[in-house]
């Protein structure tokens, strides 16, 4: 126990004196227009939020045609070249994932990348404190490959067999823009706070739609255990001390009533898209296409307003 407390103390000291944070976000292949738009919008939101985190933030965002294995490899190699041990590293994966019972893969434009390949790339990064947030379908299948001491791993699904598209990504991104996520009022958002916010909102979504949840978010942050649904024992210590984002200016922006209204409208439209997709099999194809197209246009217009 003393050894674990010493490691935790070192993490906390590094977190207080960190030189910078390296953020890499990749929004993978959507396959359908609504997913393409949703994944790109989530990545764009994170890009804006992370770039607003201050001069110590180093941000790389890949989406659309840039979300390729080659580009991701180059981005992580760049972080490995520049990041120091005292820096923090955050990798966010958005999109579709797959799991064949043995190996997880992130679906990219062109060749996919496996969980073990991602782990090997991240292992070359000197940052002692790392966070990988995999919001894709089947992401639970990646935890075993990605876990390592000093690295927190968050997955939108508890296993690789939960293969439906997830809504966890939406709420993870939303949480980094909502002042309510900062439960301890520290003017910062910890990985655990962001996880709990997104997990709670995801559960509420399925309850509001009266549907059986097809995703159950988990995390692992000891580097040697099984993924869990909530903080228990040593699990959750790293996530609770890992600052994903300093709030300050971004918190003030989120308090703007006009911006709050737009964020609420965006969430409403995204939920409508999810409801349409769930009910697709029971709808007339022409009516489904009409409603989906109209909602996507409204979502794009709302996103433009948020980006101003």
C-alpha cells in the first residue's frame, strides 16, 4: 500500500508541475452521412476546447479524410518526439470500433489500427501520465491492450461485444463544456469527473427513450486490473487526479445564456437523430430519409452558430 501511495503522490506532484498537455483527437470513419457529421462535429468541439486550454496545450485533431492510419501514426510519433516525462498526454478516439473476439480495431479511412498497435505507439511517449478515452463501439475490447501503469483508459462499452454506435462520445465532449461537470468546484475537470458526467448522461438518454442500454462505460487506471464501472479501491485514483482541462475562460463561455441555448439545441437534435436511427426499421424509408436530412441540416446550422 505504501508503494502505491508513493506512486500516487508522484503523479499528483507531476500534475501540479506539469509543463504542458498533448491532446490528440481522431474521429474515424463514419460510413454514413449522419455519423460522418456527428464524429467531425465532436472532434471540432474538442479541438476548440483543447486549444482554449492555454499556452501549454499542444493540440492535434484528425477527422474526415485526415483520419488515416498514416496521419495518426505521424501525430503520435510527433508527440513521442516532443513530450517530456512531466507532460500529460490525452488521446481521444471517436467513431466506430470493431472486435473479433481477440483484437479491437479503430475504423479509419483506409487501413484500420488495432488496440495493440495504438498501445505500442503510446508506449513510446515519455509522458508519465496518460489518458486514452475510447468512445467508439466495441471499445471495451481495447482496454486489455491499452492499459499500463500511469495510463488511465476509458471505454464507452464494457466489452468488445457491445457493438452498437455509442452516445457516450457526445456526453464526454459536452461534459468538457458544461460547468456542472466540475463537481468539486476546482476550476478544472478531472478525468473521473468527465467520466461520471458522460456515464450519467448516457444512462439518462436510454432511460428517456425507454430503451435497453446497449453501452456501459468503464475505466481502468491501475495498469493491472479489470475495467470497472465506478471508482473502488485503487481504481479511480489516477483518473481523479488527472486534469483533462483547466476551465476558467471556457467555463465563462459556457455560462453565456446564448451558448447554453445552442448547446441544448444541439443535444436535442443529436438525440432526435438517435431516435430516428433506432426506429428506422419501422419507418417508411422515404419518411426516414426526409426527417434525417432535415435534422442533419438543422444540426449543421446549429454547429455553425456555435463555431462563431
